[in-house]
C-alpha cells in the first residue's frame, strides 16, 4: 500500500502563487510516475501535470508556463509550483502515484485551491 499526503493548498488572489506538496509513504519502491490532477465542482478530474521517475514532465495546456512539477526522490515527495494563478484554477487538487509493479494507482485526499478575482 502507498499513502499520499498533500499539503499547501489555500486561498489566494488572482496572480498569486501556491506550492503544493505530496509526500509518499508505505511500499513505494514500485512508484514511477506521479502527478497532480484537479477537479472543479461539477467537472471531471483532469490531469494538471505529471512527472516520471526519470524526470520527464507533462502539463495540461492550460497550465503550461505557469505551473512547474518537480520531484525529490530522496524525500519521496512531488511538488507543484503554481504561479500566475487564475480563478479558473480553483479546484480540489489531488496527488496521484502509479505503481509499475502492482499496476495500481493511488490517490491523496485532495487539497483545496481557491483563486479569487
């Protein structure tokens, strides 16, 4: 089992910044890709950014140039630096980790990000 614990959400004004963190614990040696998804009320959960164990990254078009995903493998932690935040970024942000050995996907409990105009 893998546990993911997110932190760093909150409320900011448009143009502000937040940094989300996701710490993984448990049986984590099979974890490769990790990522952040968000889900706004009434909408489906969508990929925001992902990063592989080797450091390759992928971003949703809506956040390119504003958000940066990074990973500290020594601390088993993934980060999402969010700059130039917009009201449409308001959502619950979830951390995700994929285990390449068990083929299971794990989710954190979610952290709320609210951007006011």
